[in-house]
């Protein structure tokens, strides 16, 4: 997911501490980016993927429950102020996680609305 996020024109990446540390920032708000991984059961993972495909308008007001180990994974990159959100959905198949589609990006109020799907954000 990192190549897709870093290619976004609203993301700036700076190198500090002799190039050993990278910091990513959502440029329009100056908010730093963080990343989390969530795993889901097959039912909840398919539900989440379906909601993400429909767009921010279809989001329910509550989070979808994640579990400790599941066969569907969501890699989430978000700005601290919740004005940027990128989600990569993966399915465990043939002993590795395979993408379920392309990385989905949400910005502004859409990002805030979609971020409610993830309990730990």
C-alpha cells in the first residue's frame, strides 16, 4: 500500500535523522499519517469491502468488529485529524494475503465518515 499512498499528490514524505526516518504528512492539513492493520472474519470482511465499494454515503454509524486473526485484512493509512484515509483490503489465499481490489482513498468529510468503520482509529 505504501507505493499507492506515497504517489498521492496530497502526501509529502520527508526524511530526517540522516535519512533513516521517514515522516509522511497529509499536505492540505499538515497532519501526520499513521498506519494500522485490522483482521476480520469472512462475513465481516466481505461486508466491509462491500461498504467501501459503495462509497462514504453508505457508511453505517458504527464500527465493524475486527478479530485477532482472520482471513480478511484491512491495511489502513490515516491522518491524525481523520481528513485522509486509505484502505487496502486483502484476502488470505494460498498461504499469503492477496489484494481484493485497488487501494481506496477518502478525503475530507468522507474520510472522517469512513474512519468510523474501524474501532481503533
